[in-house]
């Protein structure tokens, strides 16, 4: 039986990948999370996490947030475009219940799909003749 974890190729691991996202990327966010993204040309999305001690001084709480983000990404990753993602938690994330955080993450994934779709439409129609 195959493990249900997150495959190694779907994670950002190198410092250079994180640095590239910090310097040249699109971004959006919600109440609890901020997301940076950029196309990666690999054919699948990759996830990186940045959950600092500013969010919570307790490692247990930071690890809970990371597990929730990874699980949410694992469930939706096949529907996402081929981008590198860095998810950063905001200070108000700590202490919120899991279902509330998962609901916000679902909204962010939906926003990511629409942002990428709009960029694709603009590239396909440089004259701007497509009406939405």
C-alpha cells in the first residue's frame, strides 16, 4: 500500500528556491496566511512553508499549522497549476481551530487557480478582446 504523504518532488527544499520566491513572485493572502507563487516549469506544484516563531513561541503550535497546510495542499495539489508556492502564517493563525484554518486554505487555493487563469487569459489575448 502506498503512503499518503507528500512526495519529495512536491516540496521546496533549497534555499535558492525560497529566495527566488521572496524576490520575484506574485502574492496574495487572507486573514491567517500569505502566499507567494511563481511558475516553475516542472509540470506540478511545489510547496514551501515559512512558519516563524513570531506566529507562536511553541513548536507544537507551529508544527500543527504546518501539518494542516501540508494536508490541505496534498489534497488539492493535482488541481493546482505548475507553480512554486511559499505559504507564510500570520500571527493570528496560532490558536485558531483546524477547520477554520483549512477553510481559509481552501479559499486561498481557489484564489490561486483564478489568479493563474487570469494570467493565462491575458497571455492568450494581448489585445484584451476577451470579455469576462
